[in-house]
C-alpha cells in the first residue's frame, strides 16, 4: 500500500520506517526542509535505538522516501498524521499543525484518502477533522478519518511498533477498518521477524480493538494519564517509606505482585518527564474541565510530580547543607534512558534549582548532552561519568542509563571530594554502595552510612570526615558531539 506519514518526529519517523519494513511503500514528509535534507542524507534528527538501521535499509530498498507534505499527500492513499501537538499556555493541546495538514489534504488530494490521526489529540478531534476536511474539500474527494493512537515509548519505540500490547482503531466505516487491518496485517499476525531480536516475544495474536473515534482518542489520553497516576502513586508511597524507614522496593514488589495492579511503572524516582506524560496529563485535565467532568484526581497526579524535583533538591541540601560553591556531578540528563530527549526532563529541572542555590554542575549523559547544552549552556559537560565525578561533593544519579550500573568504585573514590551518592533512580543496592565507601541516599529507603568494616583495610579505617572540596580546577567545557 502507498502510505504517507506527515511529520518526521519521534512518532512519525518510527512509524514510517516500521511500516516500510513490513513491506509498504512509504513517503515520510516534514515541513522542515533542513530536516528533510538530513534524512535524505541518512542522518536522523534524534537518537532512537535501531531506528537508523531501519531507515537506512528501507531507503536502500526503495520503500522509504522523504519528501514535502504536499507531495506525500498527493501520492499516499493512506495518510498518517503524526505532527506535534505541543501544549498551549493553558495546558490544552495546540492543534494548529493538524488543522494545517487537514487543509492541505482537502486542497491537494485527487482521490479517496484514508486520513489516520496518530498524533495525540483531545477526544472529538477526529470528528472535527472530518468536518474540516468536508468544508475545505475543493476537489470533491472521498475520505475517511480514523483514530489510531500510538503507544510507542521513546528508547524502545521500534520494538513497541512490532510487538504492541494492542492496536486500537477508531473508525466509522467498514472500508476504513479493512484498510487499517491490511496496513497492520504483518504485525497483527506476528508474521514478521522483528529486527530488534532481543525484544522479540514469542509469536502471539495481537488484540485489535475496533471502536468509534471518540473512544479511541480517549484510550490514548486515559492510558498515559493512568500510567502517570501509577508513578505519582508509588512516589507518594516512597515518601511514606522514607518517613518510617520502610523499603519502597519491597513495598512495590508486594503491591505489584497482585496481577490486578501489575509490577510495571512502580519505580519511584524524581518524577515523570518527557514530551508525553506531562503534556498529555495537562491536556486531559483541560478536556475534563471542558466536558464538565471532575478530573481533580489527575490534577493531584500532576502536583505530586511537580514536587519531586523540589523534594530531590531538599535531599541534596539535607546532606550537603549549603550548596553555594559545592560541586555536584550529575549523571544523566535525558528524561529516561536510551533517548537523547531532554524535553520536560526532571534532570534539567533539578539542575536549574541547584544552579539557583549556587552549586556548580559537572554533567554527563551518553546521548543527551548536545540537546541539553541548548537549554543549559552554563554547566560543565564531561566526557564520562567518571570525569563528571572529579572533585564532586556528591554524585547525583538522575537518569538510569545502563552504563551507570556497573562502576569502577576505586576510580570513583579517588576522584570525588566527598563520597556521597544521591540516587534519584534507585539504581544501586545500599550494600554495594556503602561497602565501597560511599554514603548512599536514594528514594523511598533510609539513607545508608558507609560500612567501614567492608572497606579494604577493614575496621582500621577512620570515618571520612565531611570536608570542604578544593576549588574545582579551571572548569573546562568539553566539546559535545552528537553520538552516531
Ligand atoms: C509514554 C508511554 O509509555 C507510551 O506508551 C506512549 O506512547 C508515549 O508516552 C507517548 O504518548 O507518545 P515515553 O514518554 O516515551 O512513553 O516514556 P515512558 O517509558 O512511559 O516514561 C515516561 C516517564 O516516566 C519517564 O520520565 C520515566 O523515567 C518515568 N517513569 C516511568 C517513572 O518515573 N517510573 C516508572 O516506573 C516508569
């Protein structure tokens, strides 16, 4: 099938490359000529595991091409709208990009078009889209509008496309439903060998949920809001654990072992970020207000999340007292691992608060430094997490990258000014950290002091006194390069 995808962002580009990989002819369009030029040269505008491989091999096979929205709309019989819906100041989604694509479709298309809304939109947008297409339909084309929400997580989007928990189709016509089933046939039948082998679950039938467009749109906002609610809930429980000296890991295990609740999304931390949960939650709250529904539950979810950065900074201050002049190593800037995305990243929010307190920041992230630098040029970017730790009064773990899990403790101990690890993602066991001479503070557990009997030299060793760090050597900003 000749498919067009409008918007080459995280969702659009992943969707386009994956649709091409399952055998469709795909035109991926973007209104940004610079982005198109990059893509045509085989360079991706962001980091997403496995996506570069998929883009390259489908471009080489002639199944994936990049072009302007006008050309894509003229040629595609099925058009996926994957443009951004950023938040307006009042929290509502800005639908101007969707509206603009609708007008281009109405004025450019020369035959039947299946218009598939994949961008995250408020309920009733598909109906609005249908009306708008009808109004501007200068060529008298026949069309259907379908809502097909995406559930792709950044960092594992390619695997999520090929192995979804479900596919949701909101459609009002049998023709549209039949076309959608045809588009997703290889995925629905699990009849396709996914290029992300390590994530390939055994073949099974993927649930296909066919419904009206309003219901499909609600599935998306309700799913993201529910997941956000789970995170804020576990963060509240983590606070209770800290207050009484309980262990959040055990509590989460106890809660999550109930299959009705489930174990996922019960990791406490510094709050959820990214370009989906914070904005979708806000947008859903606004939708509730407009519909006259009481969504105060979701407002609380948001408030709890906003407090997380403040609480984390309070933890740092509890340990270091005054932050002015202190050097803090920040490990991780992206809003989650395996992405270079720093939009609404809790790490950036925390760094801004630490800077306001007068702290000096030495940061490292395996992929997100280039993007972070655009937002926070005033901090020092380092080439490794070890380099970031040099002369640090504390190490702050803000994103759970895999490479932070296994540490050369000796090297670290020699680098820091003071052996204190404050972990916003609960990456380590207190035993491991304290046995290596570091004081450990994490989320939802009691802080752990150094266990000197485990250190080399055992009980002879004196407790390390809190000392004032020597001034950081002429802080150097390393050139940051985009990782391939
Ligand atoms: C989320 C959803 O998971 C996807 O299903 C959805 O398609 C996507 O939004 C979207 O709407 O486009 P994403 O934002 O990429 O995906 O990342 P998640 O893995 O959901 O994580 C979101 C945030 O929650 C991150 O900051 C993460 O650190 C945080 N989180 C997640 C926790 O703090 N604790 C957890 O237990 C899980």
